[in-house]
C-alpha cells in the first residue's frame, strides 16, 4: 500500500506522521487490496475558531475509492474519528464483497477455470418421462394461446415430427418458428 501523508497550512511533526501511519497499518486487517492511502491534514480557522480537517482518500482495487473528511478542534481527535469512519466503510465494503454471489466466469476473475477432466463414470444421465412434457399439436397450441392473455411460446411437434415454437404476436396473429 502506498501511503502519502501531507500537511496543508500546517506543519506536520514526526509524531503526527507516525500516528497516522500506525492508523493506516490497522486497515490491512480487512484483507482488501488497498492500492494507496492519501491523508491530507490541514489547519482550518473559521469564525475565529481554530480547528483541523483530516481527509482520507483510500483507493481500492476495482476502481473503488473511499473518501472521508473529518473536522475537529484537536488534530489527534480528527484522525481518530476519521480512521473509525474509514474502518466502518471498509468493513461494509468487505461484507458486500463477501456476500456477493458468483454467477459467471467474469465474476470469478482470472483464476477461474472450466472443468475439463470429467470421467465418463462420473457423468450421470437421468431419463425424463416424456408423457409429463408432451408437446402440443397445432390446434392445441392455438387454443392454449387464445385462452391466455399473455404472449407466450409453446413448443410442439409439427406434421414432420420436428419441434416448432408457436407464439402470439402483438397484433393478435400467431407466429411460428
């Protein structure tokens, strides 16, 4: 992880740098690929009150970026509050990744492999009872489509024994594939 700690209108001391560095090291426990962490500490004076603004910019892999800005009177308090907010965001992000269900090879990433070594003994073919899934003929398919209001597809055997698809078109006519 690349770390950058800078001060704006504020002189950073070695103790503040070490404090921020130790806080950033604590982010590794989330096991996320953190590319870089930039921390900008700036002095802020509004309405005669002095304070500090600490901004954390955490760049994660897959183009995810977490930006947290914290304002406080004390620089250490601002760092602590900001780090807690960063940890909360990283925890949410880690939970989102953990709960993500993988649906395709693209979701699996580069380490995904297709199964190529299937032994013939391991493959089991289960026969289906065709009486349960009997295709309709032309007249039955037309009656079924007329009865339903939805546009749907019905597979049936035509006169040559080939499987065909009949569907209801938007204009009310019937189409045949």
